[in-house]
């Protein structure tokens, strides 16, 4: 299966660890924070100390290994944003597609809005489901944190293996 190919699986595991680390950091740090995962680790964006990133990433890894797979799901994940945007936007577009007349577009607008709301509503449980089953992998038995490097102010690189 494509989700189990090495580069994909490593990215999914790092994505889960990134989310869990952000959950840990959010206990202390308020405000904007974000992350971006790849097969060799992840970046964290936020005003964190390197020591706090180390301790929180280590705790996140231990807790994921301990079975707290829910830490791999994060409300601020781009998967949720993409799911909401694509589903709501596509459903809102459906009644308007092929319509060339401005009058018909205006008349169909309430239907398009209703379809968009339906898409938004459907996306709320779909985004976390996609995270759990597609974009993250909470099984961390083989994952190790190798190094954490402060790239510049507000950016840390977490390297995993």
C-alpha cells in the first residue's frame, strides 16, 4: 500500500510526532505555532526555546509510544484546512458549474451557499478521520529523535530516524 512506502510512512510518523509535540508545547506556549513534516523530521515554527522543544518532543514521542495515539490528531492541521476548503468549495461550485448567465448565477447562489454549508459540515469529522487514517501514523516504535537544531529565530528543525 502506498501509505506504507518508506518515504511516505516516515513522513506520516513525523507528522504525528509534530502534532504531538505541538500539543505538548501548547501547554506552556500560547500564540501562533506551526509545523511542517517530511521523511527526515519536521520543522517547528514558534518562539520556543531549544530545550523546551527537546523536552516536549521527547515527551510526545514517549506518550505516542505509550498508546496516546490521539496526540497525532491536531485541530490546526493543514489536512483539516484542505478538507474543509476542498469539500465546501467543490459542493458550492456544483450548482453554479456551466452557468453562463449572471442572472442564473444570482438565482442559484442560495443553493450554492447551502451546498457549501453542507460541505463544511461534512468536513468537520472528515478532516480528523483523514489525519488518523491517511496523513499521520502514531506507531512510533522505530522513531528516534536524532537532533534538534535552531535554524533561526522562531524555527527549529527536529531530525528523526
